[in-house]
């Protein structure tokens, strides 16, 4: 197959930043396969941005960017959203680090890469979807704040019947808790056929010890856990997938909400976030291509084409006379006049 570098035939590109782990004493970068599978299923190409030193300075090399999906990772550096430590004592912070050792090792390079990408999306209206940590990055990028630890800052202050377990280390994919869906939001649209009459609750999978504390002003909540934690939000002024608009964060994991030993989703609406996100990515690519397309060459009518040929002939004759250094034949005078007239 011949290579064609026309941007119009390039499939839309969705950037996804990898997460760094250690395997056999070496760093390994990875992205969860469910995210990749769903992006490909709906017609886009995932482009993995490796979490390596200096990449945050090279993001221009990943252009064109038609969408950004940010997902799992370690805790965001608290200094990026809280000037203080939220009233947590040194002993409490140490306990949090011990309980959530795999998540509390701050990765400043990943923070830098992802915050740059989030702000780029906000500046250019590039479709953005944040899952779990990705939703927290989006909120922080817009001036919102986070609970450094839900258990210490939220759960312990609540009565027993309002407390929620947001993560289960022993049941990563199988863990579920209720959330209440907000009416007339995209999330409600995706799950409305699964809601019981008179109820707005669904069971979701989550795996996090942090979450939105103060939601950035531009966003509207889409779901709440019984403890009041925001589990989903979006920008209503930047949401219209058909027009290439999609700015959203989901704290829970719809991609992992699958029945035991099956690829079947808990609810038909689970993959809808990815489907609508990619729809927006496709529309954004189309809009971007149309705005950067080269103008079509002007097609001359027969009369104008004849005039063009006469002028070209005139210039060619003048060039030959000049380079040959010979006197002009009087019979050529009329042919040179067309070029002189054009120059005037």
C-alpha cells in the first residue's frame, strides 16, 4: 500500500500518558488494556506518551493531538493544589503513606506532563476525558482542590450509614459502591435505561483514596457517592460530542465494570463515556483538518487561460532576448506588449 501523508486519512490520535512501575528492579511504563481496547473499538488510535524525564518539554512532537485520555497513577503532588496540608498531622500523613504505599509516592514528572496536556486541551478545546487520577488532574488544572485522603478528611467525620469504601486492595476489579446519578447530565443519559423506577443509583467500581474536595467553578457534578464525594463532573459549555466538544472527569472506572469471568459490562451504559469521547475526537479532527486544509487552486475559464498563456509566452520571449543579447525582431514586438501590460 502506498504511503499517503495527507492529514485527512490519519486516524484521530488520542494521547494517553503511561504509568511508571518497577519490575525486576527496572522501570516499566504501562497503560491499562481496557482503556486502549475501548479507544480502538470506537475508531481512534491511542498514542502512548511515555513517562520519562523531559517528555513534558517535547509534547509538541506528539502533534496532531485530537484527544487526551488520562487515567491511573500516583497521588498528585499536594503543593499543586493546597498551600497547606489540609490540617493533617505528620502522624496522619505518615499513616496514609503506610496504608497507600503504592499510590503516595508523588511522581512530579507525570504531574508535569499531565497538567500540561490538560491545560492544552482547555486552551484549544481538545476533547479530554479523565478517569480516576485523570479526573483529579482536570480539577486541579482548573483551580480545584483534592482530599489528600478521603478516610482521614471525610469518612471519619460521617455517621456509619454514610461511609463509603472507595477502594479494596483485595478485590480490585470486583469492588462496587453506590453512586447517585444527577439528572439531565451525560451520565444520566448513558445509564437512564438501567435505573430503577424512581431511583438514580448505580453500582460503580472505584480504586482511590483521594478525590475532589472543591470542584472547579466551570464544572457541574454528574454523580455523588453516599458520603458526598463527587464521582463524576463535566463542563456543560464544552460538551457536545457531535461538534468535537468533550471535557469530563469520572472518579470511578466504567471500563472495569464487567461481570465476573466475562467481558460483558455491568450496564449497557458503561462504555458510553469512551464511545462519546471518541465521537468528539473524530469531530474535532474533522474540524481541525478543515481549518488547516490548503485552499484549492483557482480554476481559470477558457478566456483567462488563453490570457495566462500569452503572458507566460511574453515573459519567456523577453528572457530569451535578454540572455541571448540579440536585438529584438520587430515582429515580436506585439508579443512582448502583453507582458509589459501585465507588469504595469
